[in-house]
């Protein structure tokens, strides 16, 4: 493999918060082993050594949870030291980590800055909106502590972006949320639609936006993005940046825009490997990194089944004028699978109506950027 990306859950699904909409809490409840514990030194060694045994050009180690910072500074110091020890061929190595920002020690933040970790910090908007769903173990809102972490990131020079879960509440207040981010100089944003519990009615819960709400959200947010871009006040929004890059003839880097799920390596605390963060359940267990290498996992029957089942063959997509931009969307938005293939995107109508309105502006930005390509 030229480039290898690995997501590691060093604290499994354990977390110091109890966000009301947490998709991974739902995932852990649906498998035979809820939490796999902390990643031990042997598993760490096997992940790193086997990664260097197959990657030729670059490796990205991405840490997620639960809350991955619960693994502690010692874990990350040991991990980086082991990478340096085993990187005999001087392969390019990148680190990223997603955090709730609740209780980050300044020594850990300084370490992340020193080793150039890209941090994703979850902040769902201003205090009122954020604190509706992002609660600590005592049931208190976490906004002030997440904001404190953002300021510490800036103080120590950490490269970070803001991760936003799109709920029905955030969809309704997107202008207010976007302006809050601008006021706080948050210029790199990733909006992630709230996932319903796996295998359940996607709109039966009070969090996942309905199609009309998601359509309204996309249209309003894109207008803000477009206005600021044209006014020389660009804010990066990952989904829209990807659409512009596709319109420029480039490749999407967001897997939901590939047109299928290529399969990933998600490694739980005990070394168990799954093909996608959204599917870390018993049915999609690929094997254990302590017993298999990455090539064996990639070529496993279960990985092949997962990839094949992600291909979308809906007749509406085949005839859709926006298929080249949309690509069918994320596999989780196309469950349940029918006859072994992913079904129609639950947001199909919302996306179609959004593209009808936004496509000319997407192409206009692409024409402007074709010479200097900031995306």
C-alpha cells in the first residue's frame, strides 16, 4: 500500500462525557463486548510494526473514541517513540486525534503541538445549543471547558478544526452557529449529520435531522460559505470544499463522496479490527491485528463483503444530473441494505434540492480556484 490510514481507539468506547446523541455508545451496546479496554504495549507495537511493514509512502495514525485522550500522555509518548524506533525507511507519518476537549492537560496539549497532531475539537455552536446534548458525566454542559481547550490549542500552536454534529436543533440555528464560529475565528469546520441508532428508523429519534431540516441546513450554510468566499473571507467547510474539488476535476478526500465505502482499518483497544467507525459491531469484525497483518485484513472475506455491499445501484442515481457531485452519500445514510446492496440515501431528496440550488455557485467557485487551488 502506498498510503495507509489507521484509526485507533486507544480507550475503546470509554468516555468522560455522556452526549445524548453519541453514535459510538449505540455501537458498543450492540456488540457482545461493550468496551475492549486500553490499548496495551503489545497491541501498540503490532499496529505500528505491521503498518510499516506494508506502507510505502505515508501512514496516518488517527485516534478516536470514546474519548482517546483518556489513554493519557504516557500512551502517546510511547506511541510516538515506537513510531520513531520502527520507521526505518523514513516514511512520512501524520497524526490526528478527535477530542471532546473536556479535561485536556496542558502537558498533553503541548505534546500534541510538538508532534504536529491535527486535532478535531467537538463544539456544537454557542453555549446554549452545545449544552443541549454535550453533557459531562454529572449532566452539566461542557461548552466552557471545550472553549477553554480551543484557547489552549491556540496558545500552544496546535493545528485544529471544529467538529459539529448536525442535529435538528443545530439545523434550525445554523446562521447563529456559523456566526459564533466566525466570531471565535474558527475557520476550519466539519459538519456531521447526527446518526440514528444502527438498524433503527433514522428519524424516530429526536436528534437526527429530517430531510426537510437537512435540506434547509445545507442551503443556508452554503449561502454563508459562498458569500464569505466571494467576499474574500473564506471559511473551510469540509463537505463544500470537497464538492468544489470534485467540480475542479479533483478527487474527494471525504469517504462519503467516494461513491462506495473502500473499507478502513478501525482498531479497538484489544486489537479487534473493523472496516468502518460506524460499523464496529460483531457482524463486521475482520480479525485482530495481534494475529493478522494489514494485507490479510484488507483481503479478508468480510472486508470484501463490506466493500461490495456499499456499492449503490439505485436507478435514481444512475439518471441523476448531480450524481457526479453527490456520489450517493455515506453508506450509513443508505441503510438498511437490500439484497446485499446499500439502498437509497435517506437524504436523497434533500441533497437533490440542495444541488439544484447550489451547483452553479459550486462550479463558479471551482472556476475561480482552478488557477490557485486552495482546497
